[in-house]
């Protein structure tokens, strides 16, 4: 469990729906390397259930979870993009079983010393 003060939240986490909607998830894989490293903690606002603007979201397609930058492109729909350019962008098709779990509002990029 991670606990932070209301003062820390006010100073460091912007644009969340409510304190009770914040949770910590861990991203795995290197597709978002450059934003965070595998295993780094991410603060997610689970009060966000729709993609109302371009940002980084935690979502699922079928039984598979993803953390990707989602961009709304007119005439094309939602495009999922990785920070690591070794990965290709891909389109979320209307036929896919898509659900938004939340929007990533803070990410830590750890480094070993």
C-alpha cells in the first residue's frame, strides 16, 4: 500500500476525478519505455471510463490489459500508441471488446544506480 498526503496530491497529481478514484498499477513490458520502465508504479484515475481526450489510458481488449497512449483520429477512431517506437501503432476497431479502466495521471520512471 502506498500512502501520500493530501498536500502531496495537490502539488503533484493534476486532473483526477476524486481522491478515492486513484489507485496504483504496475506496467510490464517495454512498450512504454521512455515514459516508465517495466515494474514502475503508475497512478491511475479509475473514475475515467471513456476516452474524452488524448492521453495515456489503462484499458483492456478482450482478456488482455494494456497501458497505451490513445489518440482520437477523425475517420479512423482510436489509435493505441507506444512510447517505445520499436512497437507499431494500432487501431482499436469497433468490433473489439474494449473497456477503459482508467487514465494514467502520474508515472515514475525508475533507474538503477
